[in-house]
């Protein structure tokens, strides 16, 4: 059984149809990526999975239960967390306070402390800057990912994690995604850097103007002439 199953999903904003009859699955333990140009509907899909947008048509099932009508706060409580495009850290709060906000649903202090230790091991710069205002932090992407991990996700949704990063940090982010998978967390990844995304993905789906036009393993899509010409500069 798929951990996440999206079936015939359509999303409209007024008269504009952003997503048209999209279906895909994410199995436990996988990294699955959605790639496509700006405006292809990728972020709309993630926001709908997270409960922030209601679909016009279609269903979304997570761990066997339909969630497309479930409030976002309850979806987070079931182990699904999103790192949004643009980071969206809490300005005016410290790095430490932002991380603690990620664990607000969990009241076991010992477990939270153990998880915080793991986050600091994965992102040592966050520990170095734990008392700094999050708004002034240059590593906001790492903070947003660390905050999401503090919620103990079974499924992590990543929206453009490499956006705006220098090349050295892009590689670090993708290394971290692979490490997150190795530790047992399933990942659904949206990423414009198609080469990097497909290189670490078990499977991928290509979206154009709100529709899935191609799917396959990461290796198959990397080797596809259509994908190479459109997204990899081939």
C-alpha cells in the first residue's frame, strides 16, 4: 500500500485550473520528485496535500486514510510535514525557538531533547547560532528543514529546497535529503534542479501546465531525451 496516493487531483484558483487530473504515489522509504517549470502546478499540489488548499476534484490518501478534507493541523499530527518554498521561518524568534515550534505537538521533553540533539548533529551551524534571530540567519533553509524534522514526520514534503543557495550549499542540502531517507523518513521533493533531484530520487513525475506528462525511475527520467532537452540542457 502506498504511503501517499494522489488520484485525479484538480485544483482551481477562480477560473484558473492550476492542476488537471494528476495522479501519483509515494511508497514508504522512497524519495519521489515532481519536476517541471514554474507554473506547472507543483507547489499547488504540495499545499493541497498539506491541507492548505482544497482540491476541486480528486482524492488524497495518506496511510490509507483520505485527507483532502482534513485540517492542516491534524495532517501534521499524523506525521506529514512540509518545508515550504521561501523558508518562512518565524522572524523575531531565535533559531532555538523556531526548532521548538516544530515540536509543539509533542510534550515529552526527553524525546524532544534527544531529537534536538540529532537535528544539531545534522545541522551543526544551527547549534552555533541557536540564540540568533532566525530572520538574520543565512542558513534559513537548514532551519526550516530542522524545524520540520522536529515534528517527527513520516513523510516530509520539500518545496524547492535548493532555491537561492550557492552551489556548495546545494550539494549539502541534497546530501542531507539522502541522509533523511536513510534514517527512515519518506520524502516528496519538488525541485527545479532536475538533475540533482532525479539523481537522488527513486521515482519521478514530470509536470507541464498542471498535468503529469512523464513518469519513471530517477535513472529512466535522467536518460530520457525529452527530459534532457527540456530540463537538463541536453
